[in-house]
C-alpha cells in the first residue's frame, strides 16, 4: 500500500527531467567535442580483428630468394647463362638478356611446426615462422626505388596521394587523443621522402608525425620542443589559452580553411603531448630483460632495437599506425645490393634480433592479437646476378613479405613464384590487394574509405584491390 510520500510516475518524471536534460546536453557536448577533434576515435565499417599497424619497412628491397623463397633450381643451375625477360631487362635492352643464375648465399632450412623454409640470413625471425603469414607471390608497380617505394606507401607510383598511415588515421582516428594517430620513425628523405607519410589532399591533420630521421642515431630521435624550461606550468597554460582564443577568432574569419584548422589541431595536440609523450619516449622504466630482448645496448642491434621498442610503446599507448624505417637518406637505400649481395648479412644482423624481440614482446603482452606487424621492402631481387657480378637487380614481379597478428593466419605460407623465384605464378597478390586486406582487418572497407577531391572519390587502392581472404584466420 502506497503512503503519501510514495513517488508517483508523474512526480518521478518531474524530478528527473533535469537529469534527462543533462544527459542530452552531455551527449551533444560529446558530439561537438568529437567534431572539433578530427583525430577523435571513429567507428570502423565493421567489426575489426586489429586495432593498429606496425609497418617494418626494409628500404631497398630484401632478396626473397636469399631469405623466404627457397628455390632448389637456383642451386642446380648456379652459374649457368640463361635468358631472363623482365621489366628491368626489357627497359635496359629492349628485350630480355642472358644472365648468370646465382644461388642463394645463405642456406635454407625448414623451421617451426609448419616447416616453412627460411634461410640463415634471419636466424631470429626464423624462430617465429609459426607466428607470421608469409606471402610469396607479391607483385607491385615501379621497377625503380622511387616509384616502388611511393606505391608501397601510397598506392601510386607518381601522383601525389595520401600515405596508408594517413588513410588509417582518417578512417579510424586515434585511440589516445594525447598522441598522434600516425607516427613515422626515422623516415628517409629519399625516394619520396615526406610523401611516404604525407596526406596529399586529405586534411593535413592526418599526416604522420616524424620522429627522428634516417641516418640519425635512434638515441637522438625524439619529438623536439616538448618541454619549456623557461616558463612555469601556470604561465604556459596562460600562454596556450591566449593562443587558442586568437586562433578561434582567426578561424571565424576564415571558416573551412583546412590548413589553418590543421595548425590549430597541431597546437592543441602539442599541448596535450607535453604531458604524455615524454613518458612514452622514455625507456628508463623498461626492464633490462626487455632491453636485451630488443638488442638494445648491443652495438649491432641497438639502433633498430630502439626503433622497434618505440613502436611497441607507441602502439601500446594508442597510436594507430607506426611506420618504422630501416633506411638511409640516399636514393640507393640499405638493402639495394646491385653488386655486393654479402652486404645483406650486415643489414640482417642489425634488424633480425630487434624484430624477433618485437614479436616476442607483443605476444607476451597480448598485443599481437590485435596488432598487425607487416614486414617487407618495396620489391624483391632477381634470381640472376646483375651484370654477371655479385649482386642482384630489382624484382617487382614476384617477391615475399610477411604479416603477423591482427587475424592473419599464423604459420601460413601463401602463393608461389616460378622455379627460379622470378615471377609470381600462383595466387598472385598485388600490392593493392595487400593494402585492401590490411584495411579489412582494421574494419575498413577499402572501397568505402574514400575522400572526394577535385570532383572525384579517391581511395588508397584507386579502382583496384581485392581482400585476400585465404590468408585470414
């Protein structure tokens, strides 16, 4: 039986009306805040298997026939003069040319439970063959480093197009509003330079934030001017609020100015980063065991080990796309051995242990399940010796890369090249297809991730690309 103090439906609605109003206002405020921050996290097109990407770029083109594509025919015919007709030879001579078959310089062995063939060039990465999916039938566009590197990063060999990291940033935003959505570690100024982490016609706010540069020691790779020792915290905030008010007034006079909006957003992000980025960039709290896992403090592996550990810390902190470059600032980058294939060993020694350490660390932390780790260069190398010497030429028509985590089949080998490792012949995967597949695992439909520019809808894969479902778990 109700008493006189009982709450009726009418009185309940009357007393909670202000609460409903508050909830509505909070929802509107959240929507406006998201609209004001273009990097705010956005829902994918469908349920994703991965949240982030670490791209380990081996600039110059690793030789697949010396690492991941075992071809007994190369041993059998080593030293024989044979005709090889490919884009590179035809461009040079107008026809194919007779070249000397060159066997692998490192022995191959079957590794892991899946028995995949991997050479002794990468002994540490070989121990993880059950963790990654090797695609041995890749093809791409561009026979020179510049066009092929741009195509790998932007899906275009010559037109100015947004980089893949920018597309991911545009599609998903960041998981941490206090950090950039896209970071490029030690990028090179050669072969496209900033275009490989740039936005082209996408709003500038989605471009990658470079940390360090190729050729610079990783110990010096940091984000400049994060701190301000000359002003107190209170004075800095007062200065920032004044700058924000001035920017707001300027924006009212020039609404829709994308470049100015990007500048404002960069100021806002920089302010937030002052209190968050230094901790992410600081390795002092990492255990000695973790540092050793990445090869840090070892002269050979220290530099790339620091880049790989930084990539893990950035992803762990909410950065969507981290591009890690093993390169230099020349137009003939690290892995480009036209006349000295043994040089591959030096580069492999620098990256092998750090990359294996990254996979181990991600797996131990449970991050590999929703982090895509993508390894490879802009193309592979030829099965014949260039100019009959001791190096190999560029090969964009059949090469290998591997992808770990993020719902890709672990311990899986897909596709094949011919008996010389020259042309992809089975289950060909074009670079547009690989781009489409990685976007798919992030919950993005590559055909719907578009941006209208100059009267046309553009996308990373242009009018091409198919999701390679056979490599997905």
